[in-house]
């Protein structure tokens, strides 16, 4: 007979912390089917060599999908939403036509450049500040462009044609240092082209969209300075800040072998004025190297980046979109960079020049887990580094034991104020209105931290960041939680982000609070912590009021039905991404289906991430066609030519979350079970995934051929219990790295449990099958147009 795993096993392996607990119970590993044995079916002869049972891929596999995904421009892009973009998490450049001029704009923006006047709030006094842009000004009139953004090298190449000649272009933002390098090789009559820098007015971009607070003014104009050395002229635009400090853009041109290379760097300092020296030093050092030498380590690092995972699917347009999102997130994020603001490093005119914590941050970083790029996780780092600020943001009476994150902050998680509510979006007090009492943002952000823990099983994340901060986030709720006449615990009125009507027992907060208490209990047990608050957390799990529902599914809260068009799915977080309501019973599945259909039935306010959320919820239900349909709505209605996204201003979270929706169709690992191809539409008869990172710190590789799963390989990095729903029909063989049979337990639903130690791997195939384990792109169902402006 199969045995239920111990509680400690469950904690270590991942059917516990958070998502596997529904109605307070532990989700046990599936039992073996009747008559199933730990001894596998008689295996075929073991493969003679390691290569026979290990997936392997040539460099050409990545080269093929990346080259096919490269965006092209045969027409001049006119806006941020059309042009190529370069970045390294700090320095960013978007490239498009200079409005009204015969020139090409190269924006220069930096994720650390912000104001430091907290008295005017996060959206004005602490806002991201625009820096400026260069214009490439040819001699003749521009008549054509032919550009290619080479994803695998993170480099823009091509030509700009005028009626006087041609300018051959190469450009990149260095992955390891704050340098933009642009090489222009002229021909014909274009030898006298020029570069011109245009400093931006140093004012919050929100000022163009909303009234500024009284007393708020722009910073002084930038001062252009000339600095000479043995190599010639070096220029700096020094932007002083009223709050002290500065940001500086420095640049130099070097001529070599008939071409001219522009080297640009940006530095920011506050309150000291050290940015000038840093920017000048960086440009001097970079300009010593010819373009071809400077770009070499940059290309190597990018090519290594892509090789950490692989995904190929027969929808060529969607496959290209996916790889562009990997390029985008690595251009916009770094573990040591500021948490992404709404525009990433590519600041444009926007009403949202800050970091947004009621959905944007969470969605921006989800794809780093499955794609195996935890090095980009700035959320865990920032929440840990600035934890004291999270306490300071809580209203004064609760600071001794609580923490919260406001809706909007700067890079150091400061909200600022006091300001009018629409300028600050600070932490509210439940039961108090105004300001909008949005309470759950920190708890939701900590779910991202929990995902980083679960995908790495790195106990230091749990011990040093998640547990202490989640304890304080839940404490803030506990100050306001009271028993009602029904014997249940209730919350006073809080806000479901952006719905506009506050409600007691708001689902956004109830769902996060229940997840938080369960996660604290399981984390404490895993860490061996005897916390005095544990009885209170157990009481919340046992007595918290049920999520308010009506005939249309989940409500906003106890007194507020879901009754109007609304882009957020914050009232559905227990379904996704928390995976606490997952459709385990027919009644629960019907509740999810009803809620989802009702939510997206209201047109008017629906936006792009409405459809990424709907796609992921459909994937949870195993509805691959529905998930693909929602992504199709996103692509046709919202995604721009360069895969960027806009509402009333530029934002980047939605395309990045669409990549996560693809992940959810290809693999899910909530509840301690790795589900292979759980929501694949029938038209995706071929599919390849390699080194996809799952909860439990497993790396998954799998291939679908002719509409069926051919093989699954799973490698353990942490020795956590391994439970796989593989999708292979009929009896299976499970073999180790050397082709030897591995013991496993099997359940009637096709789920197997395999004992894997750290460093072990298992290959699952149909019994007797010995498939080719090469990783290579699948053939597209049909040709697809390139992203960009290819015609």
C-alpha cells in the first residue's frame, strides 16, 4: 500500500507552503493505483551511454528560434511602441523617429534616476525623471531604414538610407556596464552626419497628465560641460537636483576605420555630487575599446543567458513573441537593479512614473521562474534590503509589529507624503475611507518571493526574507480582524485594487490573508521556529469567513458584487496565482468557470492583463483552446508592433505576464505536482520545453510529438519529493541518468512519485520506447510575420 508522506516531507517537497492547502488540509501525494508496485515494469535494455538518456541540444537550436524571432524594421518607427529597444536593467534606450524632424531619436533613460523630494509623494517628488535623448542627424533626407534587432546578441544592426548616402548602424547597451555604444559607418555623402544631445526638462512625467501638488517645481536645467583629455573632447550634461545630488549623462565619439562610435554613460547620485566623475570615468574606459572589442563579452553573456532554458511551439508568431519577452525582461531587470517601474528602464511620458505594487510588479517578474532566470529577481532583494521602509510606511500606531507596501513607491520603496490621495497612493487603514485602504500589496509581493523560494528551495529566502516580512504583513491585518455574530473572523472595509467601491470582507484581502497565515504556519515548521503567533494564524485559517460569492461567482466583497467592467482580477487571486481554489470538486470548478466568464463578460474597462489572467485561469482548468483564445485577444487588441503595450501610458507588465501564461499552458507545478503540458491546445501537436524550472527546484525537459507526450525528463536540484503528472499514455519506464530502471509509485491518474536525491534525474517514457532526446525547434504550423515593422 502507498503511504501518505510525513508532514516534514510535504514541507520539504512542496505540496505544502501556500498553494497545496485547501480548506486547511494537506494535499497528499497521490496513492498508487490498485496493484501498482514500486518496481517498474520490466525495462528494455539500458542505454549504453549517458548521452542516450540525457536531453541534449546543439547551439543551433537556440540560434534558430532566436534568429526567427528577431524583429525587423523596413519602415521608420514613429513611437516608443514601434521601435527597437536596448537595455541592461539600468540604462535603457528606445529608438524611433525624432518627431517632426529628419532625424532618429536614441532615448537615454536610467532606472536609478529619480527625484528625492518625498514631501511631494511618489508620483511627483520621488518620480522617475526623464534624462534626454540623442538625435542622429544625417546630411540628406531619410528615405528608408533596414534594421534588425538581433536578440541573441542584444544588438541593433542595419542601415539608414538618405538621398545623400547610407549610414550603417550597430548599437547595444552593454550588459555589464552602464554604456550605450552606437557605431555609424557612413558612405556616399553622409560623412558629415552628427549627433546632438537634448536634455529633458527634469520634472515628473506625471505633470503632463495630472495637476502637480502645490509648491512642486521642475529641477533646474542641465548644464553642458566640456572635459578634455589625451583622446580629445568628452562632454557631460550635468543635471542638478533641488533635493541635492545630480544625474549626469557623459559621452564621447571616437573615429576608427572609417566609422564613428558614440559612447554614452549615465550616473546618478544623491545627496552627493559624485555622478559626474563616475559617468566620465565610465565613458573614458569604454571609449578605449573599439566597438568590436567592447561588444564581445556582451554577446557572450547574452548567448549564455538564453541557453538556460528552451521553448518551441508551432505557433510561430507566439513563439517569437515569447523569446522577445525573454530579451525584454533581461533588458529591463537585474537582481541588483531597482524593481521595475511601469515603463522599465525606458521612461516615456506617462502618468505612472513609479513602481506599482498592486499588480504591475508581480506580473513583471513571474516569467523569471519557469524560464530559469532567478538572477533577475529584484523583488526578493529589494523587499529584504528595504524592509525597514516597509515598516515606516505603515500608519504610526502599527509600526511596532507590522509592515506594508503602498501602491506606488520609488526604488527604495518610499511612498512619500503627506499628499492628496491621488498623488501618493499610500497604505490605508482598514475601515477608513479615504484614503483608499489598499492593504494586501505587500502580501501579494511576498507571494513572488515565495515563488522564488519554491523554484530554488533556497532556505535562506524563506528564513531571511519571506518569513519575517510575511509575519509583519499578516500582523497588520490582525489588528483589524474581529469575530462576527456568525463566529467567523471578518475584516472591515478595504479596497480591491481599482474597483472603486470599498467593501468589508474584500476578497482581495481575505484571499491574501488566508494564504499568508497558511504559509507562515508551514514556513515556521520547516524552519523549526516555535512562533508565539502560530495559534493566532491557526485560528485565522480555521475561522476566517468564507470568500463572498453570489450567483455570478466571486464578489468584490461581502457588500459589493462584481457588477461592472474591471481590468483587475484581484477578486480572483485564490484561483490565480495563489492556486488555493483549483477546481478539485465539481462545485469548485463550476465556481471558477462562473467567476471567470462573468468577469470577462463586461467590455469597456478590460485591458491586456485581463486576458493574460484569463488565459492562466483557463490553463488551470486544462482548457488549452480557451487559454490560446485569450492570448489571441491580447495580441490582436493590445500588443504593439515591437511587443510593447499601452493603456493611457506605456507599461510593460502585460506582455511579460503573457509569457507566464504560456508557461502555465506548458507546465504547472502548484500543489507539489509537476504537470507536464496541462493545457496544450490541440493544434499544438508538437512542443518542446527544456530546463524549465518548476517548484521543488526541478528542471523539466519534455517533448510532445504528433499530439502526444513522447518523453519527460526531470532533474532535481534540491532532493525534494518529486511527483510528476507526465501525460504519457499507458505503462511507462522510469530510468536514471545511466539508463537504469528507477523505482516509482504510480497512481490511477497517471501521476508518478519518484525518489530523487539532489543531483539525480529521471527519464519517463512509454514502456519500451527509446525516443530521440535531442532538443530542437518544432516546425511552425504556418509562416508568421515578423514583429517590428517588417513591411
